[in-house]
C-alpha cells in the first residue's frame, strides 16, 4: 500500500524533498521535523540505506538530482563535500556523478526507471551520454502532454508509471511502448498533475503527498503494486530484467 | 486525417482525450484543471462566497427613479432591462467573477423586494472554471430624490406647467374636463391650478407629473401639444441644470352641438359626408353627424389637426324654435349608442312666429308637436364662414333653412321655482387669473348652469363623471321632477354617496352651489 507523507507542516510535495530508488533513498536534510525522515524510515529501514543530504544550498533534492539503483546524477551546483558525502553513504555499486548540464533541475528534466529514461528534449547531448553511462538506461527525448519537463509530470518504476492527466491516449500508447511498462494518466495531491512532486516510488513502495485522496491512492496502488511486508528478496537481486537479455 | 490535411502535406497525429478519475469521488472524467468532477468542485468551493446576496436600493416614489450612488437618479420601469442593468451595477465584488446571465425572479411589486437570479463563472482550484447560480435580493427603500425633495421643501416652486387652451368663446369644454380630471384624479399632483382666459394652467413640481397629465388629456380630448424648456439656473460647481418645462396643449375647437361645414377635401375623405354636420360627441375623437342623412364619421386628434377646420356656428348662436308638426320618421340610425330618427318637421322661430320652415331633422324620435327646440337659424343668421359660403354657392336648392340641435326644456324648468338639484359635482381648487383677460362672472355662471343642464339631459355625458348627492335637496321634489313630462333629471342611482368628500371640501362645494 502507498503511504501518505508530509514534508514539514503543510507541504505535500514530498517528491521534491526526496529521491527514492530500489537501492537507496535520499531525504532532504533541510526538514524542520523528524517526521518526514521517519516516514520513509518506517518502510525502508533495514532494507535500503536512507541518506540525508542537501544539494548546493537547496533542500529540493528530488527536483535537482536523478538516480536509479546503479547510479546518481547530481547537478553542477552540488558541492564537493556533498558529492563525497553521498559517495561515502551509498553502496559501492552506485555511481555518483556530477554533470555540467545547464538545466540543473535534473529531477524535473528526466524521468527514469532502471532501464529507460524520458528526458527533456533540449537536454545537452553530453548529458544524454552521461545518463546512458551512469544510469545504464536507454534515453528518449520526449514531452508529456506538451510539457518538456517530463520528470515533473511522470513517475516511473520497473512495474509501471503514472503520467500527466492531460496525456492523450495515443501519446500514452507511444510512451508505454518506449518504457515498456503499463502507464496510467492520473493525479496526486487532490487533483494535481505534478506527479513526481506528489509521488515517489520504487518497485515495492510508494509514497504520496498527504493531500492525496483515497481515489488517487488506489490508482497509485493499482499501477505500482507496492507490497505490504519488507521485501527481503529485493536486497539480493531484483527481478531478472528481461532487457538485459534483450540488449 | 482529413483530405485537406493530406493535400497540404501536413501530418497530424490524431489525439484522443483520455480519461482520469475524479480525485475525490473516482468517477471517470476527461481531465480538467482541477481534475475533479463538476459535482465535487461544487461541493468543494462556493464561487458566490463573498458576493453580495442582499442589498438595499433607494427609490423615489414621486418620479419613479432609482438612486445610482452617489448622486444619479435613473428612471427605470419595473422588471425592465434598465432596472436589471441598474441592479447588476449596484453589486460590489461582481468583477471577481464572470457574469454569464441575469434575470428577474418574479416578486409582488408591493413587496418592495426585487429578486435577481445571477449566473456567474469563476476560476477555482488550479484554473478549473465553475458556473453557479444564486439569487440576490434587493430591498427597495423609498427615498425622495433631490429634485422631488427640493420640491417638497418648497412646494410652490413649479418645474413644469401645462397650458391647456381651447380657442372658443365659452368654457363648457373645461367644465366637462374638470369633472373628468376629478373623476380620474388626474391633477392631484398639480401644485397650482389657474383659470385663465380660454383655458386652464396646471403647474407641477416635476416634469414627469406634467408628462403623465398630458398623457391623460390625450386620452380624453383631441389635443395637439408642444413642449418647450427653459434654463432657469445653472450651478457651475455641481453642474446642475435647472429647467422649467412648458407644455402648450391645444384642444380641438370643435365642441359638442357645433355646426360644421366641412372643407371639400375633408368631406370627400369621409366619403362625401355632409358637408353640413353636427358634432354630437367629443372624446379622444370627435363624432360628426350629418343631420339630413344620419350618416356619421369619427375623427381622431391627428386626423382633425391635419385640416384644422373650425365650427360655422356654435351653441351660443342657438335659436329657440316652436315645433308645429312632426312627420313620422323616414329613417333611423344609432350612433355611439345614441338613437336618431330622421323626420320632416314644421317649425317657426320664437322671434318670428309667422315664418314657418319645413326642414329635416335628426331629432324625430324626441320631438312632438308643441315642443320647443334649439337650432341654428341658417336662414336668418349672418353666417361668417368661408366653407359655408362656398357650399351655399355650390348647391342649387340653397342651404337648409334651419338645423335643429336639441329639444329645449326651458318651459319645464321655468315651472320649477327652485333651482336646487338633487345632485352636485366637485370642483378643482382653481385660482382665477384675470390679469390676462377679463373673466365675466355672470357669463361664467350662466355657462356653468348650461353645463349642468347638459349633464341632466345627456346620460352619455354623465357616464364618465362622478355626481354626488346634494344634502340640501328636499326629497319631495323628486316626485314632481320624474312625472314623465318634466325635464330629464339624474336618476338617484347614479349619484355617489358623499362619503369620500372631506368636511372641508363639502363646505366649499356647498358655498359654490349656493352661489349658482
Ligand atoms: Zn467527483
Ligand atoms: Zn423623484
């Protein structure tokens, strides 16, 4: 079941202040209360590392970085200390890389799961190569419902994805064929189309902003299928990705 | 993909709008800005919140205007478009929403409430547009507008005057009109009423009052009028203009019982009527009867003023005749409810009993040998009328020697000693202005008596006016007056009780009655 969370007091854009992957979870260190962290901890403690950090001077880490189980891309605003801190805290197999991409809000520009990434159409060619190398994913330049900030309007896991509510049927079919998981058009935080701000997922958990209605929650559950108990098996290895054999 | 797209070489991907679940109730719906279905949106937000739902407006009952703050008074009819515009303009905060529709909800005019149903649109939650209807109640408070209250503070100051004139030698029309005005309470808003030579002046504190009075006149007599305005004062500071308005109203000079020789053009326009005709009735139109054929025609004010002909002879020139013989009627006709019979009669003037005339008359139904009658002595009179002269020259057999107008009851009346009637009429509070022309009280009194006699003799005239029971009249006389042979009198049932006359008015009336 997806879990409702709140960042400090009235903020339900939890995806802005966190980054969840199958291998680690980053939580903003700027939170005034411990509730935000413990919300993630209740579900993830003992399963994957939860790391508190900020990027540059900002706590909006979810919008600034992009990461998957194999890697983490940081914007050019990240300090050396922060890069070092993350390298120290994350498992060794996670590559931590700082990019020179002028669009520093990498989280808003890129949406990805462990195999595919949808990226902002105007992303630097160099950045695209880094994404391919560091995250080990196939990159598609796309828009979602006429928005270039594909990372903002899309949440992806290896099981499914949710996109902007205005996404047309044909467009959704195209996107689904690219990322090869089922997609649904939906909303979070009581009708908000800013999916990734209100929803952060990996293959077995989902966290939603506290304003998310039970209807929205049920849509999230049906597409991402988070599981109840601690998924011990995922630590060892994830599902054998069919894409490995495919490539 | 349409043929046109193919031709223009454009490739267009078909786009199908998807469906999302309403985030609140889960109903599938096309995405909108709030991603909430309309029902949920409504329950979520009230876009009419903060909009005025009830408001007080001021209305001047004197002139029927509504106050548009700070100082403008707007004239608007009940449930009119103007009133609706005014009502909407009075609402504050309405610019926060988009007005889509407004309509009146019916309310009793006496309830002093106006209800308007407004339909508004507003953006809610992330730009979704919601439409909602709600009622606004206006409480109407009476409040005199500036010009009306200025008038109330200084009631003698008139703003509009109606100068009513009839250019004839007698005032009978005005006596009759006075009764009509009283009956319809048409001049109750006049500040001052002044009797002048050939007319009456009415002064009003408000232009609209004068206006409605002229409208009333237009319905009861054939009139022609002109409106003038004159700047009285102009306050530069407040840019207030004070005008005085004058309505010059002319009443058609053709009166009942007048003899008219119609101009050739008018006569042929009326199907070769007359041209010698008698006016038998004046209301908002005039009724003309040809006494020799019993044909008649009606002329309204517009038709009359187009030619503007005059009377050849008027009731003051009526001459008394003795009736010697009345032949059986050769024709009958009913005009406006009044019966006429065409007969040949043998008559002689009272002044020259030796000269007999054999003429046609339309009074065959009431005349008997031995009666007296009033008529125009065309044989003896020196008629000073161009049309009559033209007609005289055009006919071989000459003009009729006499035209009888009505039966004369003088004989019967003289038999009665007392002049007291069983009824009386009210009078307008009229001042007499003799600065512009001498008013002869004796002549006036005589004409008034004639007018009262007319009322007695013509039930049709009484129809539109109110007669009141005269307390001074003794019952015993009733018997002698209704013995069949006497002059016509007013049946007692037609009289109104005097209940609605205040004591003060009664006194005035009594004094005047005594003076008669
Ligand atoms: Zn709903
Ligand atoms: Zn007024």
